[in-house]
């Protein structure tokens, strides 16, 4: 059970990190478009 919870935490961490990366890319493109 403990292993299962750790797996969920790892997956959530990866998903959260990926979402942050995608948001950063969108912000970068938004800045590029303004110029």
C-alpha cells in the first residue's frame, strides 16, 4: 500500500512538472508574439 501511494505521488509530481513546463513555453511564445 505504501508503495502504491509513493507511485501516485511520483506520477502527480511528474504531471505537475510537465504542466509547469508547458505553461512556461506558452508564456514564452506569448511574449514573442507581442513584439
